[in-house]
C-alpha cells in the first residue's frame, strides 16, 4: 500500500508540474533582478539544482530559492547575500549568477564559460522551442513498471528525444536518437495508451496519458525517425 501511495503521489506531482509549466508567469528580465519579486519555481518541478545540476537529496543537498531570480538551487550555489530593492534593500539569499549581476563582484568559481554537453540543456528552455513536449512513462523491459518523466523533441535538435526527470530540470538524464526507428501502435483493451519505438532488438515502450497525446507523439516520432526536420518537408513528400 505504501508503494501504491508513493506511485500515485508521483503521478499527481507530474500532473501539477505539467499544468504549472503551462501557466506559470514568465521569468524576470535581467534588468528586473532585485527590483521586483520573482515568481518562485516550485520545488516539485525540479530534481536537481538549477545552477550546478547536482541532484537534490534530503540530507546533504537540500532545496533553496534564490530571492532574486526564483530558481531552486542548492546551499552551495545560494551561499551569497545581495541587497534587493524590492525588499527594502535588505540582504537576501541569492544564487551565484544573481550575486555577480547585482553586486558586480566576481567569485573564484566561474561556470559561465563551461560548454554545455548534449544532455545539459534545460527542460524549460528546450520545451519552449520544441516540436512536442509532455510527460510520458517509459516502461521497463518486462512492461510492468517504468519511469515517468518529461519528454522533449527540440526544434533545434529534432532527431533526438530528450528525457528529463522533471519539467524544469536543467539537465536531461538520457536521450534517444530517433533516426531509423519504427513507431508502432500497441492496441490495448484496458485504459493504457501504449506505443513503441523499435529498431533491431532495441524496443522502447511508452505510455501516454490520453489517446490524443499518444497519436501526437507517434506522429512526431515517426517524422523524426524518417529524418524530417521541418513540417514543410512532410507536406512536400505527401504532395509528391
């Protein structure tokens, strides 16, 4: 029963997260930092620090909010104080990036020039410029369990499926190159909406929340698997 309760809680968390991603107010502009109170990113939208990308845990790496930008960050990345105009110029906990901007001071550790790897693209940033994004469940090999996550096909990388643990994580935990895969429908008599990606002996089985969402993902993945990177290319093929 405890396992069932945890699973249901995770499912509800993701439904809330998806709704929140669609309705949250935009992030503050750079020039507004410190002058206006930020909209805080909710804790359940991230599983890792939005600055250093280290996973959170209950003991050694806990969640904190930057009072300038509203990001969810770890203690190490928010170990700075800066005066914020919207709070009467009182010192507040801020992240390293906001500290540098607000005070003009430099710090010994500078990650601005660090090259972003293929998985180090923020989910919110990628989702805002995506061909399709939503929560899905990826089943394990025996089809009895799986991992629920935030799945994105970016516009600037349309042949790859990125998988995040949460909708506003700053790093994907894995990616699947879609080119060459076959997209297969999996008819079910029960309420689950299943479909698969298959190539040789490699098979990925996904569960969508609705039949409509399943069909949208099947169409998007089939387009990427065929190497079609723009919708107009698909229209030209159909005309031919």
